[in-house]
C-alpha cells in the first residue's frame, strides 16, 4: 500500500514538470505585433474528422473574445472561396490563401492541418479530439510566415490539468482523461490563441 502511495506521489510530481505538446515558433515579434490586427482563419484540414471548419471557428472565437484581434466572419471567407472556385475544406496552398486574404482585407491569414485522435474512455469513442496539428500565420502583404504553432501527439498539459491530476492524486483523473480533455479542439484553440496573444502582449510592453 505504501509503495502504491509512493508511486502515486512520484507520478504526481513528475507531471508538474511535464511540458505542453503545443509549441510556438517565430522570428520577428515586431512584425507579428504590427500585422496581427485583422485576421482571417481559414477552414482547417483535419484528417479523420469532418470538423475542421468548426475548429477554425473555435480559433476565431478565441481571438474575437480577447478583444485584441479583429476576425473576419466565416461566411465571408466561404463566399470568397466559392467565388474563386476553391475548396472550403482547408485544402488550399499558401499562395492561394494569401490571395484570398487580400481580397478579404485581412492583414494575416491563418491556415492549418492535422489529424484526429482516435480516443476512447470507458469503451466509448470520444469525438472532437486532435492528435497532431500545425498552424501557420501568414502576412498577406508579402507572404511571409509570421509564426507557426505545432501540436505534437500527447497531452497538452497546462496548469488546469496539472491541478486536476495532482489534487486527485491520480485517482480521479488518470492520464487517459488528461489526454482526452486536453485534446478537444475547443481546448486546443484556447491554448493556441493564448500563446499567440502572449507574444502580442509582450511586444506591447516595449
């Protein structure tokens, strides 16, 4: 019994130092701060799922909710895509996306693709989970990639999940619970936008 308790403590402590699988890369913070004002989030291409457009809506919602970035309505993006006879499923290349972004009056366009996670809890399939995902924010002025976001396979740890996992001493929430909850596209959207906004806020302090 003592061994099991000790093992639980070890797992709990180690989880505190687990890193999130979501990583943001960029080179020019000033360019991001200057351009990240009016954004068009294109439908995402998520293999094994039919909710790529809903995931892009979740990203747009988080930007809009912040009050720091203006987002272009999904209907306007779809209308332009139809007029240009392009796919609305996320299967467009960078040059096409930049062209559409300019027509929409966007400063930055966001495109992304990834794969769905086939997750199960209590023998029940859990929908809307993301396994891997890559997002690019592209400057419509010159086609430059301002930043990329990569979600690797695994649990997207943040303080909420560390707290739930640790406070329950691994008995209430297990690692599979954390994997499923932190892989939901709504939660991934929150974490992705939070990290992007952190870059903007850091620039504004200078």
